[in-house]
C-alpha cells in the first residue's frame, strides 16, 4: 500500500529533476557536477521504487530502492572527496 507522503515526495523530486534539467548549463559550473546529479537521479529512482513496490514485485523493488539509496550516498561521498582534493590542488 502506497502512502500519500511517498507520492508527494516523488512529485517534489521529479519537479526538482525537471528544474535541474532545465538549468543544466548553470549547474555545469559546479565541479564534477555530473556526480551529484547522478546521486539525485538515484534518489528519485528510489522514491519511484517505493511507490511501485506497493503494487508489484515488492521484494525486488525494495532491493532496488535500498540499493539506490546506498549508491546515492556513496556517490555523494565520492563527490565530496573529489572536490575537496581538487580545491587543494588548484
């Protein structure tokens, strides 16, 4: 069963994803901007999997959801690591 807050979270997430896509030229000034964008895309994928698991393939989508969260966090850690050392070297 899907809860209302999951749908609202996904709707906000997709709205922000559309905004990010529309403003991708401005975002390119952020160092290694593709890494946090991929991390955010994985979060939106996790929110989508959360909604779908209420209807079909519960165990598989639950695994995809949690894997997406973990990979998103890992990407953000890698991005923080990369930009922290690129700022020192520059």
